[in-house]
C-alpha cells in the first residue's frame, strides 16, 4: 500500500522577503530529492485541501483564527513579529498546510494509506493557541492531533517533535490534555527561549520535552529518545503518531548547533515506526517543520521519508 505525499502549490507562494530562511525553495529541495531517489514512486500524491475554521479551532481560539485570516495584506507584507511576515498568499498557504495535516489523518485512520508525509509550509509548531510566531501561523501538527481525537474518536495520540527549536506552540495547545503525549528534543538557549535547561516550559505530565546542550550531537539525541521518549511512548500506547519533522538540528544547518547527521533522522524514524507497529497499527503522520539549508534539509528529509514509507 502506498504512503501519502501531501502538498500544494499554494504552499510555495507564501514568502517573507528576500533572504528569509523559511523560503519557498525548501519545498522544491525536498521534492527534488525524493524524486531523484525514486521515493515518490512509493507515494500517493494528494493535494492539500484548505483547512476549515472548525478544524483550526480545535487547536486555536476563534479569535486567533480570525486574526490570521484577516491579517493577510492585499499587497506587500504584514509584519507579525520580528521574524514573521505575511504576504498576499500566506493565508491560503497556512490553510493548505493545516489542511494537509487533517487530510493525512483522514487517509491514515481511514485505512487508505499506512503513513503520510505533509510537504508543506508555513511550518506550525511555534503557533500557540492565541498567537502566531516564529514563522508559524497555525499549528499544523496540533490541528492534526485534535482532529484525530475529536473527529475520529481516538483515545491516545502521540506528538513527536525533533526540530532544533522547542515546539512551544504545540506544548501551549496540548499541555494537560491527557489524551496526548508530546515527546520532543530541542537545543537549550535557542528560540523561543523557554528556560536555561528546562525539559519543558510547563509541569504538565503529558510533556516529555528534553532540552539538549549546544553541540551535544548524535549520542545525546539518541540517549534522549532511548531513555525518555521510548519508555513514555510504550507506557502511553499511542493509537497514532504525529511527527513535527524539523531538520534544522542538522550539523550543516546554521539555525542551530546540535550537530545531528542524516543517519540520526533515519534512526529516530526507525524508533518511531517500531513504536507505531507495536501500538498504533503502523499509523504515522509526519509534517515538515524546520530545516533551512537546502542540501542538508533535502538529505535529512529523504532519510526520514525513506523509513516512514518502508522503502529501504
């Protein structure tokens, strides 16, 4: 059975100005790498639909949803925070990105595909319940998680986040929701600056977010997964795994300094697929987050997708 590859041309029309690291070329780099390695032959192409306000409001307040929908300029840029802008195409891109995550959940839980990869932008894991920030407008992964719980009736969904930055938005939305287990790693001292060494910005019991020191590398990352994520995931027994797949912890990406390599993304995906096979009927939905230097982004994403779709 083919896995799903969900994207849309609208996602490449959003841009935040010349030289901005979260650029449209990111999607082209990933698509080209998957095509060259023959991985798209194993994937069902799906156009991302537009998310509805009802779907977005399972993760965000109605006020936030309306504020984003109304903020898009008719020309030029609208500044959201020092790093985040909207152009005239941003709203549709953000709706497609969240809609892709919802569609992925529907396909996977409907038994049409075993796994799905959402090649979308803007990313989402910094978007909080009431705020857009950090290149993010709607929290795609959190929207997917709540869709699986509230529409499909699952009782336990895991959210995994291996971006170099802490998924503060996902934590803000999902903390204390006992139907959710969030497991993450992030580099200490980077945006969004949630504390010097806190594993989490909250004491919520459903959060297993492990801060890692700069330059800690592969061993520390793999230890966090083995010692913290895996026991929590096996105890939780998720019925679905949603992944915030950020590749900016790569040692060739100057957005951070964790020092991961291609093999780490392959390895962590194997760990997640093993958990999914034990508890979730192999069901995994992955959403692109960070990764800003095109070559390592393409290689790391390919390593992740190759395992995700069982093509290796």
